[in-house]
DNA sequence: CCTTTGCTGTGAAAAGTTTGACACCCGTCA
DNA sequence: TGACGGGTGTCAAACTTTTCACAGCAAAGG
């Protein structure tokens, strides 16, 4: 009922907030008033209702007894908290399979991440079309990033090149980096990094599969 | 010096083990004896040396004083622990941008994840080439999965279709699922799931950017 | 009006994770 | 050889995250 925390939100919580938002977005867009309880959210996402309530206590939004949370309101607050209602200007570096797939993916644009530049080192790839864009050479990136006011850089290059690319992005004024490469990237504190590695996720999965066998018998 | 834990490894640790492996793999393949200390690993990955030592205490591998860890040995043990030395038979469902990019990505094959089937619901996509493969219609998936002994299914379809696809995969005998879709997937305990959502990572990043500003001033 | 019921917000306990501290070990160099 | 320095493995403390338990509120139905 108070809900005036608004201090820093732990990142374990932030990660779940992104899922709550995805869940809230699955409800129709136009409809009138829908309500959802912490128990329902928990069930849909494989959590406990307690965790959900605790998490939501970090944002400035109250549920009401016997009804739960107003879906539309919840969604709006989550979008605000997560910056999903802003427009972010994004550049992708690395026009390999993954980079191209990301650049062409509409899901990001729908959520406010506008990809407006794609870069690669390989001359053979420069000039290729990516939706309405064309792949540019990496050497054009710094000017582009600072000129266009890019907020976020997505690093989709081989591990060995990742830190170099990141340094360029940072020097050009990017505020955050999504690192898809296998190597860890070091940044000054003012530049945020989130790492997302499919290979690591697959390895985690394969470990779990291997291990689950032993456990189940 | 004892190192006979071998009970269950917490998943926070497993996630880092995948990164240690990626790091160990950056060392040349052929060379003789290289050694690395917990401090070096920690520095490269942005952790503390204590965490690294604690994590490595979960696997059956000892460092030695004054030298650190033998890179080749460490790598071998990590590969074993994570199942990265096995060959996994993988099918991708969803031949959109992301699905196609994954199916064509060599990085996975190099690490033992052999993608041997790609499926989509959309008749227009069926028949397209993906490297040496061709996209097949989803209706062919169950027989293919059980016939070919697929271990892992990668779900790269829209959120609304994800659970249905997962259910099919599970019924056909898959042992693990990598879920790239925005919706949470429910599986029986014997089938492992790892979720990897680029959109959520981007949202986490945008939250951090938004918040960092406030903090820094 | 009062009672019941179902759900929230919250404080505190429990569980899990990270960090710190230190005994001990092994190469190196005098 | 002995002492040093730089590393490991491990125990315990500090911190974080999750779960539990419950007071209290809001709707619904007498």
C-alpha cells in the first residue's frame, strides 16, 4: 500500500521484471480491464507467488486485494521501469548470421529498439541489404554512432574482436552494450553491459541433461 | 587437494563454468603447457579470484600452488562436466531470422551441437536450404525427432506457438529444450529447459542505462 | 450491516551465493 | 639447504535472494 521504494532494483529482480512484462504483453492490447493475481503470474512463469509479490513491491504500483494487479497498469509501469516505452537507437556490429538475424528481427523494433546501423569488417559483406539498411564498413561506425546518437551497440563479432569493437563503441559515445560474443567485455562504469551467449546457454542445457540422468536414477 | 565433491553443482556455478570453458578455449589448441591462475581468470571475466576457486572446487580438478591451473586439463574437465565433448543431436523449430541464423551458425557445431533438422509451420519456408539441410514442415518433426534420436530442441517460434511446439518435442522424446521464445515453457521434470531471450536482455540493458544516469548524478 | 473469502504488502526466517581470511603447498633464488 | 612469494583449497562470515507466515484490505453475499 505504500510502495515508495524506488531505490535500486536488484538485477535478479530486473531480469524477472522483463518476464513479467513479456507476460503482461501477451494479454490483448485493446481490451478493457483485465486483472491478474500474483499466483497466476507465478504459475505462468514457473515461480512462486511470493516471489512475484516481492518483485512487484520494487516498482511503484499496487495491486488490490481480492483482484490482483490491473494488467494494463502493470504493463505501463513495467514498460516505464524497464525503459521499454522509450525509443532506443541501436547499432549492430557484425553482419554474420546472428547479426543479420537480429538486424532483421521486427520484435526488437516493436519494443522500442530501433536498429539503424549495421557494420562489418568484411568488405564482401559491406553493401548488402538488411531490410531498409545497408551493411557499412566498421571504419564508418564511430562517426555514425556519434552522429546519429546511438544509445546501444550490439556486439555480434568473433570473440577475438569483441573488446576492440566495444572500445570503439564506447569511445563513440554508446551508453550500453549487448554482448553476444563469447568473450567478456570490459567497460567503464558509465557504460552498461549485458552478456547473452547462446553457446553458454546450450552448454548449461547439456550439463543439465547429462546430470539429470544421474539424478533420476 | 581432495576434490571429491561431485554432488550437484548449483546453477549459478554452472553458468560461470560455461564462461570458464569459453575462456580456456581462447588459448591455442595445439600448444604445450600453459597455466592460468584464478586471479587471471577472474580478471578476464570480471569476477573475484575467490569465486573462481570456489567454483572450480566443484569440479574434479586441482590447481597447483604457485602455478595455477593447467589450461588443457582444465578445459578437458570443463568440457566433460558441461557435456561439451559429447555430440548432441539438435533440431531447430522455427525458420525465421533467428532460427535460420542459429541453424547456419558454425559455432554450435564446433562445440558438439549438431543441428540436423530445421522445421517451420509456414509452407512458404518449407524447402528452403539451410546449409546442407532443407527446412521441413513441422508436421514431419515428431517422426524425425524420434527417428533420428534428437536430444535437444531449439524453440525459435512466436510466443503463442511455443508451448505447443515444446509439447510436440517432449512427446517425441527430446531431453532438453532451449527456449528462445518470449513465453515460458512448462515441461515434465525429466526434460530440461534453458531460456534465452534477447528481448529480455535488451530490456535489462535499457533499464540499467536509464537507471545508471540517475545514479551517476 | 457483518461475515466470509481471496489476495495483497511486508517483516522475518531460511536458503543460497559471494567474499575474506588463512593454513598449507610448491617452485625459485640466495 | 632455507626462506620467500605467489599460488591453491577451504572454512566461516557477510551478503543476497527466496520463501514463509500473517495482518489487513476489498469485494461479495447474506
